[in-house]
C-alpha cells in the first residue's frame, strides 16, 4: 500500500511540474538544432544560422576563423533532469501521446505537442546499420545504456564549455591553438531533444570517429572550450543529411565535423 501511495505521489509531482513549466511561459518549440545534432533529415534552409556548426577536417588548425553558432541556455527555462524513479513512472511512447497531452492540458497540433511528437518518433526509430541508439530521460538510464554499448568501463563526459557568452549566438570564432585530439576507440554522443523534461537521444556509430577539444575566441571577446566530433566515414549516411548540403560534399566523399552545443554530452572511456 505504501509503495502504491509513493508511486502515485511521483506521478502527481511530475504532472504538476509539467503544468508549471508550460503554464509558466516556457515554450517548447520545434527545435531545429535537434535535427542537426542527431544527423538526420530536415527541411531547413541552408542560411539558418543554427547550421553554422559543421566544418571540414582540414579546418582543424590554429588560427582558423569561421562563423559558429552556440546557443545560450536560460537556466530559468531549462527543463529539469528527472530521477529514474520519476521518469519510469511516466509514459514515453507515441501511442500514449494523446494521454500525456490531455493530462497537461495541451492541444493536439500545438507547437509544443508537435515537438513532443517529433521527439517520440525519433526515439522510436530503428537504428541504421552500424549504429546503436537509445533515448534516456534520467542520468541513471543514460549511464546504464551507454555502458551497454561501451562495456562496463569507467566513463568520462565531455561537454562544450561556454564562458562569458553574449547574446550573439552566431559570430566569428578563431581557433586559439592547435586542436587537441582525444584518442578514443569508442564513444557515445547524447543530444538533448525538445520535451517538457530533459530527454537525451544517444547514439554510437561504428567506424572511425575523432574527438577534439578546441579553444575558441569570439569576435566579441567570448571564449568557448568546445568539443567537436569528426565522422571520418560517411558512406552509409543518408544523402539528404543536412551536413552534406552545408559543406557541399557527398556521402563518403569527405569527413564531416561538427561542434557540440553546451547541453550535449560525449561519453568516452576514462583513461
């Protein structure tokens, strides 16, 4: 009886949290960056400033200048990461979307509902050949599932660190020194998705991938300690992948590199 009461309290707490987040003015829009970060198709115009995250592997040298887009997260509107107990008590399925929307008083077809629908669909897609993927809504589940891919190893999290960033999301940055390559044989990249609480889309890809730490200086005086990933073999990627349109290359013709936003994580084995 006590266990049932505890579970009910968790569910009530969660739905109250959602109502506060939505009614308090936090908007979940259709997040363009998610489609960039998860390397999928999208219908964005190539001039969208958020597409300025891709670059060529031969750009990796000190003194290189390029426009880069780094988003700024407002802590007051950033979704929270739930515990495993909380997230396990909440439906997370496209088949349950109408039920979830009804509970939090959101209309079908609203921008928030469409964003949630897109996230659920992405999380339910089958992995492509050579790829392992999952979605995690708690730190515990993310760690467990990452170890399921990489083995029972000690993990290290790599993230982009933004210092004194102004409201200028897109500006020209200079590579302040030679990029530092982190030699790893395996990695799992986790990207945030549009949802009322934190959901990570994580994937590991077989093949030759390179990870770099890069110190960047912005034209407005901002400093970013960025994490970048270079995918050296793109021959199995969809030809409609946004990176190919941005960089002007074809699948398999050239490596694709990209910077990670500050709220994304790359998991690697700890030395």
